C-alpha cells in the first residue's frame, strides 16, 4: 500500500476462479470473472483452472501490498508467507522445461522449414486429452504440488490426492479429489471408473436438455 491516504491496493487478476479473500482496503479488478458476480462456466478449460494456475505460478510469495520508505521515497512490495523452497524449485523447473521445449520446437521449424505450431487446434486437442484422460505415470509428476484459489493464498489445495473407492462415488466435484479430479483418480487406480461416471453424467445431461 502506498503509505498515503487513502491506502488502497489495486489488484489485477485474470480471475479464473471466483473465490476471493482480500483485505477491505483492496480494490480488485477482474478480467474473466468477478468474485461479486456469478459466471456460467461453459468452457472446458475453466474446469482445469487449477492446473493452469500451477503452470503460471511465480517463484516468489504473493504481493499483499506496498510500502514507501519515508527517507528515500522508494516503494517496496510487502510479501506474504515465504514460498516453500521445494515448491519454488518445482516452479523454476517447470518454467525451464517449457522454455526449453518451445525453443527446441522453434529451432526444429527454422532448420527443417516444417511448421509444427501452425495448427493451434491440434495443441488444444492434446492438452484436453491430457487433462481429461491422464495416465498414472503422467500424474505422478504432480505429487506434492499445491495451488490456492485465493488472491492472498491463505489456503492451499493439493493438485492430486490419493483417494479411496468411496471417494470415487461421492456426488459432485469435491476437494477431497484434489484440484485435478482426473489426476487423483488416475493415480489411485480409479481412472476408468471416473471416466465412465463422467460420460454417464454427460449422457443424462443431454437427454434432459432434449
């Protein structure tokens, strides 16, 4: 916060999630959804906003506000709880892996004159298939990862959790499944059961609409 009256922190978010936890003096500006409004979630990609958040994580703590040095007038950020070093290392590893992969693809295209990135629909198809139908080997890479759906990150939820057969048959989406239900079910050996239930639910939904 500025140190001047009135003290207001203007925060800008993509707002993939509608959950909020903010100080009363903060002013939030959301681009996709707003904590104060109900937004119909028809986009499949928003089902996996937790995974998107994971890959967009920063390797520094959340910025809660700003303070101004009275002597130098230098404005510095006020950080929240220090980020766990293991989590920070994972963030840096993912960022490095993504940049390395993209760099290699671009180098390949430049050398061979073959375009691999011309069709975005193909990339989206593979992304959706990975998120909706992961295998056990793929999801194991995300064990120990957590994300928060709050702006000030007071509560963290595991990306995947080991679940029981009882959890598999619980009604509706539940955080007992972790942020990524498909991943939790795949890791626990119930991936096919979860996929069958989702498909059955989709068929019932279409029948009710017709």
